């Protein structure tokens, strides 16, 4: 069984994003970039499934600029077997990403596609569900536990009031939530090994997919800043303020 | 123009967040709602103020709101609607993007403000930026944040209920079981007061130090991602970019440093209180009132004072 794991290169989660002065977007030039944290969890889960013998190969794919190679190398240092870079200078929306991934799924024939539930840049939380829809596959989103048993995959899902279990026919889509696993750090020998693993580059245009955006950005603005308030000396003082100044209790 | 709202439910109740989605949809036109489950849920839906028609999908295959059959059903109904809307919760985020893909539409998640029928404001980068986007799709598929729209009154309407036909879809997924946290406390997303703990709570056991305070305030209990990561509390209590977005009247943060991704989930609260040992914790930069100190001293003192 082959597993496909799409990964996205995003502004590192430790960096505070800055809105560009012209309001056209968020500054990414000269900013530290890393693999989307939820995608790391997805890679980890796929590699564990292979290590357990439930899968035979883990293929990672990224859609983006040349530097997304670094993200793919990181995924291979974590244990993925090979990588595909779909090269584009655009930042495709989830609909376009799902269409590109669909062509790769048709080419590669994986039984499982594991994605992060959400990218921390556009916060869309949509690509996995959209890919599942386009492929006509079942979807186990916001997964906190994944078991492949007898040609099906059982998924525990994080829902608003607790947890839910669903069972999906394979092939299927999984999107990884926070508690699914704790991704490993790549060791130095594995980082060296990853440099020799195969990485195929495909120009996005060669896939014949309509990637035109459907959403146009009117503006991007900083949210209203909250001001720091006052520090108080005691619980009694705090309760007094909440009662008489903020009038909130 | 008419909007279709997917009313999600949990534990036999329509989720309060879905009532906020009704309010948002009413800004776009006439409101029809789609609800699954038993007849009591359809009746509850018909009483929501501002709803002009209830579409009831009573068939058992829809009862658990599985994305695969429900998205197919939404697609079959989509023809008559300009907007398809749901609350930005686990169900809406699971089902609507799938339906959008089948409609060849790019969804617009987490809408916090409606500019016009095509134009919406949504946070990106954990709320560090607000993007105003205009959709060129013929239909708009959106999820809306309940913290940004008042809930429609649950009573006052008398919309007709219409049964909708089952749409054949392959048997891709099966519901197995659900575990809901049986909390007597108010729902995190609609509570007036939220008391949250972070890594500073120390352990699963010590996290319960917040219980007496939540009791006396009638508050919901929340947590930072660090507290969830550390295994102190289940994920459904998580407040932040990848958890729940809350905007209560009063948000009290204990032992929470104030990471960007946590602030994304609570910084629209009206009044924020922070208690932390570290005077330089970033949470103090957004707090209206702060106490630098040990939360295990401060919490019992607060309970004591509040009981006076």
C-alpha cells in the first residue's frame, strides 16, 4: 500500500507575520519558512504506518516554488521514500491544489492520502476534504487516531464536543489533527540520506489543471491591536475591578 | 437571493453556533435551513427566528452528518441557492469544503464579516491579518465564526418543514461511535465567561484547580494548545487558531504564556484577565487586568472574593 502525503512550505510558526505596507498580503520575503506543522504530523503518521508494515511506500508532494524542495527533503529526512515537486510561482487555492493532487493520485495510485488538517498561513482547512470530494473517496478529517485494518481505515476524529469514530473504505483521505502523534526530529544521518532520495520536479503547467484563483484579495489589514492593561496586586483588587470598572461579573 | 444553512447538531440539540450562521445568512437573503436527524430537530429548526423553510433529511444515513452522503445531498439541493453557509465548527469544516469541490467552488472559511454578497472578511495567519476576499464563483460556500455573529433567537419562527429526498451515494464511510464530554458547564463557544488554563497548570490533576472558579462564575473551561499537548485536558477544550474561537464577555487565562496561536482564539474577548508567574509573558500585552503570581495561590483567593 502506497501513501501520498502533500506538504506545504509556510512561514515558520514562531514568526509573527507582518502585513505588507500596501495591504496586498503578508510579507514572506526574507522570512524563515518551514513545513506546515500539521503536515509534519501527516508525514509522521504515514512513516509510522510504513514502519508498522501497514504501508510499503511514502511519497511526499509539494506544490510551490523551487525552495519547497527543502520542505520535501525535510519530509524525506523524517522517513518519506521519495518526493514530487509541482513547480509554480503562484499560491494556488485549495480547490486548485486539490485538482493538482487528484492528477497525482491518479498517476501514483495510493490507497491513502494523509494531509495536515489546515495550513497555518491561509488557515483554510479545506484541501483534504476537497480532494476527497473530487476523488469520490471517504474522508477521515481532524484525525487523532488512525488504524488500517482489513482493507478499511478506522479513524478517531476530533469534533466540537468530544471524539467520534468512523470507519472508511480504502482508498481514503485522512487529515491530521494535533493529537495524532508527535513528529520525530530528523537525525543528521537521515538528513544526509534524504539528500540522495529521489525528487522529481513537474512544472504545474504540464498537468493541464485550471489553477486560476476564484478569490481575489481586496485587501489584507492588521487587526485592531489590543492595548496592555494594568497589573494588579491582589485577587481582591481584581474582583473589585471586574465588578465595578469592567462591570463584567 | 436565498441562502441555505446547514444546521449542525450534537447530542440531540442544534448547536448554538449554527444559530449564528442563521444570522449571517440572513444578511445575504432569505434563509432556508437543512437539518438531519429526528423530527424533534426539524421542529426545533422551524422555531428559529428568521428561518423561512426547513429542509429535513430524516434518512438514517444523514443522522451522524457524515461528510460523504451529506455533501452529496447539499450538492443536489444547491441549484436553488446563491449561498451555502454553515457554522465554522467541526461539521461545517468537514462537510462544506467537500460539497464546494463537487460544485467546483472555492469555499470561504471562517468568515467574520460580510461586506456584500460576494465579499467577505476572514482572518489568516492565526488572526494576525484580516483578508477581505471577493469570490468570482457563481455560488458562494462559506463557514462563519459564531463569535462574530449573534445567535438567531431559538424561538419565534414557524417555518414549514419539507422532507428532502435521499441522494444515492456510495457507501464510503460508516459511523461507529461518539464520546461527548458530559460537562454540566456551558458550551465553550457561547459561554459568557471562559476560564482557561495552560502549561502552567502542571498536570491533568492540577488542572482541576480551575473547577471551583468556573463553578462560582458559571464559566466554561478552556485550555491552551500547550495544555492539550501535555495531555492535561481533551482537545475539545482547546482555544486557539486550530481549536475553538471564543469571544466571551470575560476571558481568564491562568498559566498561559500567550502564544500567537492561542491569542488567535481569544483576543476578541471583551475583557481579558491573565494570571502568570512570568511578568514578561506575552499574554499580559493583551490583558486588561493582570496579576503576576502563582495561579495556585490566586485562584482560591479569587473564589473566596467572588463568594463574598
